[in-house]
């Protein structure tokens, strides 16, 4: 039996969103967050279908999405209770076994127990019960979020030690044990572990999708920082050195695409928020990139375009999302297509 964890650029059946709740953590910024979700939904639906989990009035939400420009044939909305919006972390991680999709439903514990995630942890099974997809769902007794891993589709996984080795996730398991499990679940030949790298304000313990991402099997885009006075400089410089030392399966160094660091964005209490550009989403025919209304947005889009020469690179304003410490990739989960 062959198992493959597809790269994000592999053909997709759909993208899952979990819609924000007016009484949820985004309540202070709810109108702006809904505008962001609508823009994101319209952009995704230009290229592929949407699956939307919605805690309240799913029929009304579907009507709003259609009025906003989402084609009726490309959206399905399911009434599902939720805690929050982070589909990347509570959605299914899909593998292909003998070329057929299987949705792995890992435990989601609110990034190590930081937040209540009991409803989110049930979303994948509840969507399956409503026939959101036909592929089987397998529950895995292991804490793992989709934002913690990135695949090249050819047997290599990129992740961070800070997240996967956090004692609040899977205590008592050492790196060798975790790596063995990852290889078995995802059909991997190797795991690249980043020891360094951090964004201030991040509450995921260092999800790799905020730091470094495969663009193709030989290219990694990453969050850089050139300002020696910036608090990120040392960590991101050390991470860049680690990436430069990595080798692909053929022994060649990766092509590295450094992305500019957005100018600082702070919350009302003065806490710096974890804005970054590696939190992009690859869909069929396009790459959707978070933007933050700052001078670095245009440079980030231009830097990513050569990494995806056959796809349209589109910016989506994610300033509202960053108030709850996540961005564009964090609120989406792709559902791969069977080859």
C-alpha cells in the first residue's frame, strides 16, 4: 500500500472554511472579519468549490455567499457547531492511499490547551456525517494541527520542533517517536525539523505555515527579517541559516525565496500581532496571499510570483484576521482530489 501526503499545489476538490461566529472571539471585529471571509470565499470559488461549516443559519449564509459572487454550484454550507474559525487546524489532513483520499482526523486541543476546542475537534466527523465528502474519515489519537506541517508531495515534511515537541500536545514522546509516526501516517521518507523561527504574538508554538512553505519540491519561501533592530531579527536569521543548510532528496540546496516582514501591527494593548506572508493558500490555478495594508504587501506578492509561474498570485486583506493571531492559510483547509 502506498501513502502520499499531497503537496498543497496538487489538484484539489474543494477548500473548507469554518465561518466566524458573531458571538465568538472575533466579536469585536466581526463585520471586518466577515468581509475578509466573503472576499476569501469569492476568490477561492473562482478556482474551485467551497465547503463551509457554519454554526448558525447555514441557508442564510449560503444566500449571502451567492449574492457576494460565489457561484451556486460551487458552494455547500453545513450547519455545524464550532468554537472558532481555524479550519487549517481542526480540518481533515488528507492522504492518498493507493491513490484514494482518506481524511485523517487528528486531535485538536486548542494549541496545547490554550483555548476551548471541544466543538472544533468534532467538526470533521460532523461534516462527514452530513456527507460533505465521500472519502472515509479515520480518527487518530494524536494532537496535530494542519498548520504545523508542510509537504512537498514527494515524501518530505517540513515542521518545527517548538510545535510538535510542545509538552502540551503529546507529552512523553521524543522526536524519534514522533517522526516515526509521521512517516507512517503520511508515507514520508524524511522530516526536516526547524529549531528556530518565531513570530511575536503567535500562540501556536511556532506553526511552520507562518514561517516557511514549499512552493515546489525544490523551492521554499520563508519569512525573512533584514532589520537588525527588529525583535524578530535573530530568530528569523537563525531560521534562514537552517533553511540554507537543508538539502533536497537529491542532495541539492533548496532555492530560497525570502519574503519581507510586514511593518509592525499591534493590538489595542500594544501586543505585536503575528503578521507574515508565508501564510498563503495554494488553490487550483492561484495563490492567495495575506496582505496587511502596508508597504511590504506589493513586494511580497512580487517575490512570490516567480515561485508560482503558472498561477495567479492574489492578495487578500487579512488585517482583521490577525487580531486573533492567525491569517489566511490558518482559516482554510484544502481537500485534495484523487489522481
